[in-house]
């Protein structure tokens, strides 16, 4: 499972480095009711990022549970 979480951990680190943790948490909370739809939209873009550095993020965020995990990781940075 740790291997699957790595893209999320890297994403959280990038958000933190950019100083956007607050806005990211707000945006993720707004999307909470539509996590399934959001994951499907991300999955739709997957063929366009195959072989790029974005692929691990898209693969992971294509799962509805990843959005809750991303919220948890961002909130844990307090």
C-alpha cells in the first residue's frame, strides 16, 4: 500500500512547498460529495498522460478513495 500512496505523498509535498495547503483543502472539501465523479474525470484523462511524469498521480487519483486519502494527508500536515 505504501507504494500506491507515494504519488499522493509527493503531491502533498508539492502543495505544501507551494504554500497552497489551505486552498487545496478547501477545494478538496468542496469536491467531497462528488469524489466518484471526480475520480472518473481524472480516469478519463489517463490515456493522455501515459508515459509522462503525471501518470502515477492520475492512476492513483482515478480511485475514489484516493481523494479522501489526499484530504487526510493534507490535514495531517498541521
